[in-house]
C-alpha cells in the first residue's frame, strides 16, 4: 500500500521540488499540492493523506497554526515541517515539534540545485521509510492485532503506555551518579518538553544532552525548554564550566564533549570533529567523553530517534560502570536508537517516557 503524501508550501518552486522528490520514492503517492494552510485544512478530509510536508513560514495561516488546527480536529496524519534556517523559522519549528510534529527538514542551501534535491531526497526517504513502518503497525491496530508501538502523528500523549518499568538486570551499584547524559533524535523536542520539566531545579548534577539538530535550531530548543523547566537550560558554549542544575544542549552542526578543566573541574568542549553515524552532534561522541570523565558515576539516557547513534557510546559507558536508561517502544516516536541499545543488552532500565524522570532521580 502506498504512503499518501500532501505537500503544503506557498512557493511553487518548493512545491515542485518536494513533489518531484516524493514521486521518485517507491511506495509514495503524492495526493495533492496546495499553496496555503487554509487550503490544506480544507483538502485533508477528502484527500486523506497519511503524511503532510508543511512549510513553517507561510502568509495567512502559517505552519504552526495549521498544525494546531490539525491537532484540534484530530486528523489522523503525520506532519513533517519544512523550515528555513532562520531564527524565526527555527523557533516556530521547535514549537511544532513540541506539539508533536514527526520531524522537520531545514530547507537546503547547497551550491547547486542537484545538491539540494539530493539532500531532500535522502532525508525524505529515511523519514518516510520510518513512517511507513509505523503505518503498517497502525493498520494492524485497526485490524485488532495487538502491537506495542502506537501510530505516529501529532498527539501529545503517547498511546498504550505500559504500566511499569522493565528492569533488565539487578542494579547492584550503591554509588550515586554525578552526571546525566541524554541522547535523543526524532520526536525529541516533544519528549524533552515532557521529561525535563519533571526534574527538580535542585537536582544537584549537570545534564549533558545531544538532540540531533542543525545549527540555529538547537539554540531555539534550549530557549524554549528553559522557559518550561525549573532547571537552567542553555546551548553549550566552548570552554564553559560544567555546573550543577544546568542542562547543556549540544550546538547543532558541532560535536560536544566534556573534558577536565582546572583542578578537578569539568568543562565543555565544542569541536568541529567529523560526524559519527552521520550525526553532528553525535550521542556516541558525547557518551564516550562522559564515560572517560565521570566513569561509573554516570547515568546515560537513550531516547526516541532513528538509527543507532548512542549504541557504541553506551557500550563504552556501561563498561565503565554507568547506568543506562532506555525509552520503551510504546512511547517512542521512532524506536530506533533505544532499540539498538536494548537489543544489544546494554539497557539496565527500559522505561515509558512518563517514568524516565523518576528513574533518573533514583540513580542520583
């Protein structure tokens, strides 16, 4: 069965490029292209798309307003935001992701049209493949066949959450963690907007966080989360000291690690080292440095996201004695990164999203 996609963008140039890219992907059917948010809302009931690519910045009703209306009307559709690499575009995109948009694509600005098309094709193929897998699960649910994984869409509250946390092995460690490291990707802003406000402002440890994002967007995410949390949340800066009760978010397009500063103090290092797992920032890169600097006094948390970034880093951190918490399948938008860790036997705890904060606090 084809995945039905509708393209929403006010510029004819991007409507054509995105449509052409989508039509080149096997198993994808473009059911319509529209040039405004109002027209998109009018066409959804008749076209019944599975997926909408939604431009963030449009005259009249912008992408964020369209998404809010989709949520209000409870349309069963997965939304991919298409955003410009501007501060305004990034702020609106982060809000959309916190509202439950599946993911976003930053409009490319490569030197040639072919390079831009190649980038869009690669990113859309990966996203739609993940959505398609979830569509199969969605159809199974409609047929009454049980499944742990809910359908992806714009719902803020994950469905079918299990009632309890799964402990994979006895936790014999008696020492407490001095740092929390979090790795997250697709579905991350929404999940973080639920997780981080549950943590107290006097948690008494630093939190180092990699969310897969390009430049500009990570700063907007930090600003948005800072308004919601008792903890201080900021985009990490090179050379700054690692302080308790602060969440440091890796800058988009850079790698982040922790290193030893003066005496026993720890500092942030922002580098231009190569991508790992095609990711920059990379969870593996951060986790290795945390394991080196904090050893067994580390809590690693791996959450929703495509791919397997974090698996190798978790292997290193667990060898150093760290505790690993993985988000469960039912509450992950994409069960890729946590699945890689769980399947490798590296997770000490597998937890629904709404219990992860409690599980973190137990290790501190």
